[in-house]
C-alpha cells in the first residue's frame, strides 16, 4: 500500500472517529465511504474523490453548531434563573432597561421610515433616557407591584378560600385599575427627568404635564387592548419569578408604541 494511500485512509479513520453521535443518515454516508477504502485496487484505479467525506464532515459540523447553540441558550437560562434568585430586583431592572431601550430603538426606526427620512440616525439621548427609565423605574415598580399582587392572591386563598380563577380575576382587575393609574402618570415625569439628565439640560415638567393630558387616555385604551389577556395568562400559567421577564419580552412592541407616545 502506497504511503499516500495510508495517509488518506488515516484521515478517513480520524474523521470517522470524530463523528460519533451523528444522525444515522450521516453515519450511513461514512459507512459507504469506508467500503470504498476496503478495496485498495479500486481506490488506486479510480482515485476516489474525497468530496463526499468533506460533505459529511460539513454536516457533522452543522449538527455540532446546533448543539453548541442549544447548550448556550440553556446555560443562559440557568444563569438568568440563578440571578433572579440571588438578585431579583437588580436582574429585573437590568432586563427592563434593556427591553425598553430595544423598544425605543424599534420606535425610532419606525418613526424614521414613516417620515421617509433618507437615513436613520439613532437619538442616543432619548434611547439612554429610556434605558435609565426602564432600569430605575419600570423594573423596580413592576417587581414590587407583582409581589404585592402575588401576596394578595395568597391572602385571598388563605383567609377566604378563594379559587385560583377568582384570585386571577381580582389580581387582573387591581392591576388594570389601580396599577395603571399609579404607574403611567409618573412615567412621563421620570422620563423627562432622565432625558434632561442625559441631555445636560434642565427638566421641563410643564412639557411632561402637557404630554400626560394629551396622551394618557390613549395609553389607557391601548393598555386595555393588550395587557388584560397577557396578564391573565401570566398570572395563570407563568411562574412568579418569570413574570417580569415574560412581561418585558412581550412589551418590546408595546414599548415601541409607548416610547413614541412619551417622547414624541
């Protein structure tokens, strides 16, 4: 057997050993390639093209990449859960700030397209103001508010034997009446304060008051179209420590609308 043939067979064997656990179709392709090696004369006469092995190896790499991606997602989820247990307010605040910033970025992009601007330039003052608003106001508020609603549900169950369904209805009603009345009006003023801070200017609270008067009822109506069903599903099916995350993920598009209303 020639030296070159030995080297080629060694490469084939090495590739095979590195592909354990592949899909059955891939292993069958490798088996077919190994059958060719057994016949040395055929191998020498036809000088088999090793493209088939490269294709098989490429398929293996693709499978490996998918597995690596899945493992990274699982690791991120586990890390997030651990962070929620150890530092719930900080974790939820950071999440809220990031999600609100992403929502504002989406809002600015949409506004730019609607206005048919030739190029899209990010308003970093506005985006950073929403980042701070999410991290220092929205995240902590929603965390403690959901804690209060959760305590209300347990109190109803323990003292009045209220069913899970009625607990959810009471929590939902409280959230969509008292909750939004407490949450939204300060939002305008806090955003104005942070935008002034980021923009190195004095805050204009009279402007915030005007925005509240102009936009608050539209916000309430849009809120009732989106969040009652969302919160009902959250209270019913989502674990307590994942409710803020779920709310934040759903609210990316809601925040795009909200950012346009508050900063527009």
